[in-house]
């Protein structure tokens, strides 16, 4: 059997070791959280700079003319409506083709023969 002072010494060492471990863990947790707060502050500053409105204003293109739809098209003459529809289809396909040619020219890609209107 061990003497009574040994048990007291053992428990004192165990309690002091536990307290030391908890203090060191709390210090490490505090330093990590302060580092996290600093990183979040830097990220918020960079987001704030990126979200500022630009100095110059952007000029949006004019909206394209569209054929009437809905109630206005309901009371339109059927021949006029079909002509407007065909004209709109031709205008949209031409706009798509022009955009495709410009995009491929920008990228340096070969063009489609049908897009170049050679024939």
C-alpha cells in the first residue's frame, strides 16, 4: 500500500497538468481566432474595393426592335404578322452570324464558309 502523501501528490500533479493543458489550449484557440478575424478583415476590405462602382459609366447598347407580341399581335393582320415574324427571324439570324464571325475572328479560329457569304 502506498502512503497517503503519494495520493495527494499524484492528484495535485494530475490537476496541475490538466489546468496547464487547458490554459495552453485556450491560448492556442485565442491566437487562431485572432488570426481568423484578421484574415476576415482583409477579405472584407478586398471585397469592398472590388464592389466599389467603377469611375466611368458603361454605355449599354440600344435594345433591338422586336415584333409585337401578346394582345397587340392578336389584333394585327395575319399577313403583316407573318411578314414581321420572318423579318425578325432574318434579323436575328444575321445578328447571330455576325456575332459568330466577330467572335471567331477575335479568337483566331477558322470561319465557316456559310458565314462568310462567299456564294
